[in-house]
C-alpha cells in the first residue's frame, strides 16, 4: 500500500466539520468512547450525508478508507 492520500484534517473538511488539529482532537474526545457494537458510520453524531459518505468509502475500500479506519480506532 502506498502513502496515505488523505489526512484526518482533510476527512473532517470532507465531512463538513471543523478541521483544525485542536478541533479534530476535541471532536474525538467529545464522542469517545464509541461502543464497539456500533459501526462507525452508524454512530448517532453523524448527519445522513456524513453517514452515507463514511459507509460508501469503507465498503469500496476507497482512498479515504485508511484515514476513516484511523478515526474509527481513535473513537473506540
């Protein structure tokens, strides 16, 4: 696998969320721990559009998948 194409900051921008480092860390801290029984895209804090994006990118193992996996780990 090559270098990661997207950053956490890019992912947050793509999701329409504040994407500065401190804002990303605050988001993660305020939404963790996410129950292991809940798929990341089903977490209650996502909008329908965010949920659809996360689900599609993971299912397709798209360019965004590695950074979404990282977010998933950090939220657990």
